[in-house]
């Protein structure tokens, strides 16, 4: 069986999610260790604080990060997120929420 890759792309936002699977014997087939291989997944939202608050209310663990990392006022909005926040999924992987000073729209930011 060959390795497979699935690339999902939202037609409106251009957001992409790539999922990979490697068969036994593949160079990349290694035992899964929580937090290894997948650093985190990120989602752009309008309001980071509200997204984290909503998930925390449902029992999802919020990750505390320093204020200097959470908010970057004055950062170039074409390169850096204006605000970020994190929660942990049930496997302990970090899920990032970020916002930009530029509104969600037709164009995709140069970087996140």
C-alpha cells in the first residue's frame, strides 16, 4: 500500500489542511507519541479571546502563554498575527487561534 496525502482547501478562505498517512515499512512510519510530529494546527478567527473562552467553557484546556507572545500590537499585519491563543486537544496537541488586524476577506495573508 502506498502512502497517501489528503489536502483539504476551503474555497472561500483558502485555508489548507494536509493529512498524511504512511504505511508500515515507510521511512516516515514511526510510532505515534503524543505531541510528536504534529506541532500544532492553527485557525484564524475574528476574536481569539472569545474562541478560547468558548472552548474553555466546554472543558477544553486553555494553554497559558506570556502576554508578549499572546498579543503583538504594532506588528506588521502582513507578517504577524495581532493576537494568538492556544488550547490543547484531547491528545495534548496544541490548537492555535490567531487574528490579524486586517479583516477576514478575499486575500490570504502572506504569512501567519
